[in-house]
C-alpha cells in the first residue's frame, strides 16, 4: 500500500495518469514519456521523499531516480494502473514522437543516436546482470572446488549456472533484435527472429555454399555464425522496421497479417546476411582490437593511462548524455571475448563520488550545514553499494567542483584495476556489489575480485584527499542571504540592461517553475540575451560555475532557451535546457541584487559561453 501511495504521488506530480504516454525502468530510474511537460510539477516531484533525483534532458521525457528495487516495483504498479510500457507509443506513433523530441531540443545527431542505443539495451540489463553473476559464480566454483565435475552436487550447480549464462551469451542477438525493432517502430518478434538468425549454425552453411567460410580458421571467415553481433542486428532491425512500414503502406488490410511479415523478413534477410553481417563483423573486430590494445596492452603505461582517463571522464560523459553508447561496446566485447575489459575501470567513477562526499561531509559538519550533512548521510549507504544517483544529483553535481574532483580521484582507482587487468562478466553492478561480477581477469577470479576491491579503496581515498584539499570549506557553508550593499552600485549603461527605480520585496513575486514562460515586464527586473559561442554549450562545468557565481546574489535569476525555462541557481535545470552552440539565451533577474547578478552573468557568458 505504501508503494502504491508513492507511485500515485509521483504520477500526480507528472501531470496525472492521463498525461503519461509510457513508463519503463532501468536499475534505479523510472523512464517516463509524457504528453505535455507543462503539466509536470518538477519542483514538487524533486521534493518527494521517494525521489532521489530527476533528469529532464529532452522534451516530454523524464528519468525519475528512485533507487534499485523500487524502480521495478514502481513501474509494475504504473502498468497495473493502466500506464503502458515504453515502446507502445513508439510503435503506434513513432514519427510523431520523433518529431516532437527533435523540435523540443537542439542536440547533436550523435548524442541522439547514443540515446536510442541506450533505450534499446536498458530493458536487457536485468538479464545481462543475472547471466553475468551466474558466470562469475561458475568461475569461482571451478577455481575453489577442485574436481567439481566429479562431485554430482557441485557439477549440477555449475551446469545450471552455465546454462543461465549461455542462454544470454548465445542468443543476445535475438534479445537485441526484439528490442531494437520495438524501438524503431517495427514488429518486435520479427526483429527477434532476424537477430536469432545471426547466431544459428545455418549461417555457416550459407557461407560455405558461397565460398565465404574459412574451414582452416573459422573465426577469420568473411561470413560465419554470429558475425557482426549486436551492431549488425541494430542496423538489420532498423532496415526491417523501415521495410515493414513501406510494405504495409501498399498491402491490403485483409492480407497484411500474412504477407507483410513474410515479405519483410525475406527481403531484408538477404542483404542482411550477405552485406550487413560481414561489414559489421569487421567493425566489431576493429572495436574489440582497439579496446583490447588499450585495456589489455602489454605496456603498463598504456593500461594505467587508459584506466585513469576512463574513470575520470566517465561521469562527465554521463552528465553530457554521451554514455548511452557504452552498452553497445559492452555487448560487443561480451559477445566477442566473453568478458568486458572497460567496465571495471568505469565502475570506479561511482566510488570517486563516495570519497568526495565523505570530504564534503567532513567540511559540512565544521560549517554547520545540517541540511547537507543529512543529505550525504542518507545517500552514502547506496553509494557504497554502487547506486550513485543520490550522491551525484543531490550533492556533487549541484556543487560543481566536487563532481569533477571526484572524477580525478576515481581515475587512480581506474588506473589500478586496468593495471591489474580486471575484467567483468557483465555490466550494471558496481560499488561493493560489483565484486561478484569481476571474475574474468586473466589472473583468475580471486585476484580479479581482490584487485577490484583495492581499486574501490584507492578511489575512495584519492577522491577524499583531492576534494578535501581543493574544495574550500566556505563552499559547504549553509546558504544565507547576501549582505546588504552599503555603497551605490556602479551605473550600468541603459542600452545594456533595463533598470528599475527600486528593488521589490522578493516575497511579492511568484516563483518561476522549470518550463514556465518568462514575462519580462516585472518591476525591478533586469534582462539581457546571449548567443552561445561554445559548440558544446551548457554542460556540467559551466552550469556549476554559473550557479556558484549567482548564489551570493539576493535575486531570482532565470534563463529561457529552446522554449524551456531554468532556475540559473540549479545545475540540473541549466543542463536540461539542451542549450548548445548557437542557441540564444534569454536571461532575466528580479530582486535586490538583480543588476549586479546580470552584470556578473553577462561577463561570465561572454568569457565561458
């Protein structure tokens, strides 16, 4: 009953059940598509005790962070309440949804593509984790129980674990094809069939008939079973969905159910097998070769640098929305190698956030910031277990500098695990829970697991020391109103800002919520516009710096871009504007220090944006 009450509250703040087009989940988040984002009460949603964080980085789409376990429970309750699963709206209204997203946010095609990749693989993560854990435990049995094959009980357990792992490893192309076709607006089962064809023995027979199979070295064949893997399936599912739609346009309704699926598979399977699979076979091999040379290099220096940079840059990639494509890389390595070399280093990024949070906690206690102390204490247990959202969105990212310092500290842990050649059997679990999947290193599961734990400790300690050294204690102090200005402020030329005769009482002004339209005729208002010159636009670093710059000013400062409005003192709202290079920002301040805030913000934007 308590969970249902929480879900009803979340749905209500999202505009009610009627406003929800679909809802899905990943390990820690509800992924929600809404009809009208103007009906969403973001401030109320963020203040819900059940909500650990909120991400709104494109039109009509929200990620509500609720934590592991709860995300699946909540999405099941949403479905029971009548909200459809994600995929239904894409299948029935794909083109309209695509146009709405594009018109609502300016972002690069690469970033949009990577988000689609993430959406395809997110529903597969529970199965990937289950299979990876089974592979890890099976590896431990083979290491710790000599002669296990001769002991019926251990042999039974080992065989069962191996079966579960094989069910994913052998047929991951089928699951990928099913989800990809669903995401691209095609019939999911047809995509699953195309993906399954990729992994069947019959591909070898076709290759032999056409002279494309190398009997002496099957893995070097131009065409063979599994060639191209999940990357080939992604393109194949897109082609299949496009062909299905074209055929359906010309097919009589009475014959659609019979001939459209048949013709779609028949037409697409030929170029898919003869062209797409061989080409993407070379692409997959190239990707594995590159990351193998970097992550498993014989050069210690190369491994250390790769691990450091991977861990240090991963969470900024997450903040910029560029991390979604990593799951495709994981899948390629898992299918080609049977293990993943990059994920253990990336898992250190969350540990860096824990170390930074401990340093902030220490300073916040000294400055008497009870609110910040409470937030960190509540988020730390989840952080140690690998759930980083509460710390990232509640502590380090809003503060700006600690988010980056945490990454630097995590880099040392990443360098160590890459040095020790730790490899995982899956992706998903991190923190202390991740130790159970770090069993695939060349030095054996026990050394790999132990090295991973040491890497976590290194990340905790280094992030703590770096943050404690370079984060001024004053930045953890409780927020207070800026002191009254005793001297008259410098006169600002009238052509730059519109000045008011007196500053109003802030309590008389309505609070502007994220997404509201700005009115520029308020008494005591200062405003200006700025066109972003930086091609990257507003990402984590400038958003954090701008927030820190404006915090001391006693005024309400909002920025409008792309039809959305953000509180300039909120890092997440600034990043969710989707303001890239060439975007025009309309800035508006109200309150006692509005003139000074506008002057400071203008100078900042001219230098940094």
